[in-house]
C-alpha cells in the first residue's frame, strides 16, 4: 500500500546515522501575534489590566521570548542552518563557482552543494551556478548509490530487459501522479545526463572496472551530447530505443554493462522531478520507513564527513548505544573496525557502520581535546525521540517548554504524556519549540492542530490544476487545549508538518509564531513499493501541495510550499 508522508528530511541509513540537514530559505525574522491578542496589547495599561489572566500570561510569555537567544534550551540544534544563512563570502558568482569546483575535485559534493545553494540566494539567475548545483547533486547521488549494497544487488540481479520494464513502470507512475507534467523527452534526457556525469565519476568508474582510457570515455561522452542530449521522443518504445543505444555504445566502446547504463537512466530520469521525488533502493526505502516509524537499527548517531578530519559527530540519539558508550557531539570518529575513515564520505562510513541488531562494531574516536578512545558498540533498535526536552521555564507564571524534533507514529502519545506532566507542575502557557523540526507524518500534525482548533479545516491539498483534492477537518470534542496560550518557535529548518502546525494555529489565532522564515516544504509525496520488479525498492513522487486554512477576511489560505522566486 502507498504511504503519504510530508517529511523534507529523512533518516537515511538503517544503522542509525542521520544525514546532515539541508538549509532553508533566507531567514526572515517574524513575530506575528494573533489579531485578538494584538489588539489587546495595543491598549493602554488600564485597559490591559482588565483583560483576562490568560492573555496577560501570554503577554508575559512574549516578553520572556526576548531572552530566548541567551537561553541554552536545545544543545542538539545543528549549527548547519545558521552557517548556511550567513552572508556570502564571495564577491561575485564566479568566485563562488570556483570555490565549489575546488571541493568537487576532491569529491566533497555535499560541501559544494552547500556553496552553490548559498550563492544562488544572491545570484539566483546565474546559469553556471545552477548547472554546477545540478552537477554536484548528480555526482552525490551516484556516490551514494554506489555505497549502497542493495544498489549493487540491483546491478547484479537484473537484466537489461527487466530494468527497461522498471523504467517504464516508474515513468508511467510519474506521468499519472506527479504534481507537474514531465515529458518523455525531459525524463529520458535527464537519464542521458546522468550517464554523461557517471562517466566522469570516480566511484562509478571504479565500481564498474572500466579499463578504457580517458580518450575512449571522452569520445563516448561527446557522442552522448551530440546524438542523444535532448533527443525528442514521443512514445515509450522510442524512449526505450534511445536508452538501448547508449547502453550498446558503452558496452562496445568501454566494456560497461548495460545494466549500469539503464540504471542511470532510471535514477537519472527522476532528476527531472523535484528534490523530494526519487527512486529509493531497498535499503533507502527501509531507512525511510524506519524514520516514519520512529525507529532505526544501529548505534544512533548523526554524522557528517569532515574531509581530511575523519567523521564529525553532529549528534548522538538519547538512550542510544553511542550515548551510552561515551560518544558525544563534536567528537570525530577516526576508525571503524580498524579502517581509517579520514577521507571517507558520509555514505562510505555508513557502509561500515551498517549491520544487523546484536552485532558489534568497534570505533576509535577523538574528542575536542584530541584524546583518543576506542570502544565496542552493539547495534540495536534505537528509538528516535520526537520530544527531547520538556521543562517548566517559569513555575511562578506557569510557562512550560517542549522541544519536538519530529512527527512520528508515536509522537501523539509522547506529546500527550509531556503535556500532562507539565500540567501537573502547573503549566498555564506553553512554548512549543519546532526549530529544526523537519516534519513527518501528516496525521500527527493534524492531530496536534485539533488540540487547539475545535472546528474547521486544518489543512487541505490541491493538485497540479489548483483543485482542492482533500481536506482534513477538526474532529469534535478533541480541542482539549483550545484555551491554552501557546507560542510556536520556528526557524529556517522547520519544515513540512512543522509548518502545517504553526501555520494552522496562526490562521485560527491560536498561537504566536516566533522566529525565522521557515523552510517552505509543503508538498505531499506518495511512496509506492515496486516489489515485483525491484525487490522492495520504492518510488516516491510529489503529488499535491498543502494549503493552510484561510485567515480571517480571506477566501483562500496560504500555500505552504516554497515556489521559485518566493
């Protein structure tokens, strides 16, 4: 069965390592007060003194938020978003391009992508930067696939004919469900581009044992551009004929297997879609499913390659083998089972960390003082805690604080327990921290909205034609917190379900939203397993966009999703 999710970031590996988060749009400070509260706060002191005590508590809450930057509520918040939002360090687009290309030469694709993405915020129309960003993303995708054992199995177990049928299945699903029309020519041409890029990718060449010289590879790449780049195709049969021709060319001229080429057309074709739509290998699909369920198998760390400086430990999950074994954020993993990982990419290290529950992995790591440690860690199921902190900030005023880092299956129960615990301590107002929260399950988001909103539409979806396709409405007798004053904290990495919750509560005047402009990920992805042809692989495509409830006086709500130029 299909699964509907709205998470813009996924937990990427079954060993329990979380990939570094992407950056959002340029930060924009916002403190929007609900209209009913705003009018009250503008009155003079005598008038305000007559307002009910709940509003006074909210006023005190807003004053407290002025102090938030100096409070250490969330040590686990990544510094990556803040760094990505910093002022560009380049005088012009060409300087940024050169800086990114230097990183690309050492296969630091993720860092190059970060530079290009940041530079395009300033020079948004620069075509060389746009192309460089696409190129780096394709190379990163190739590197990741060739670090994935389940992808290697796809290479070994399928014939050219089976893979062409898989390509057919995926394109038909894209044509049927994707939010925007994608022509056969566009889908096929992106596959050609992926083959072209792969023939310059070291990991691809090493894995496929190409013994051909640079001259032969250069000739094939020139042929791809001359004869197949943007070649018009008008039918599935014609597209498959185009795919077979480069596959035969690479086999004859380079000794490259046809399956490797057709797989580039399959995964490369998905590059024609948005950044949230792609084909998941069996392992990636299992990781995606684990993130939705809120559980992974592994040692429970978030890491990122720090080229030439081993693997940088960004975070360790609470209650994980990593935390229990002494690993801490800012440590560097030096070796995995005795293998030095100084020059590893995140995915290369991930491959060594992956394993089944109950098996051991030996890590060597250094802390900030350069002290070296070695320890054995037993892989096990690690619960991803959606709520990582709940405290009473001000017991006198009754101000509670909850930090939520995701919307998983279990989040509703965990939030209910946290709220009850704070209520027992006298909570009369809440700060709900969704900074850095990437989203998760839509059902969790709307369930939380319903706690404050007693009736009406909580969120709706619209299709490629702008037609409303579904509505999620508040269920009666569920708004147990409708009178609880709440401030929602967001930043540029608050995405998807976080934006639906904060936007819905804002539209109904149920919350004050404080922070930065959020990420702008408001799209629906349908995940469909491809069991018959791909042995538990899955295709994920964007099918709809979310629309918030209309604010007072407006006929239509805001689109959550960030559109080009917004």
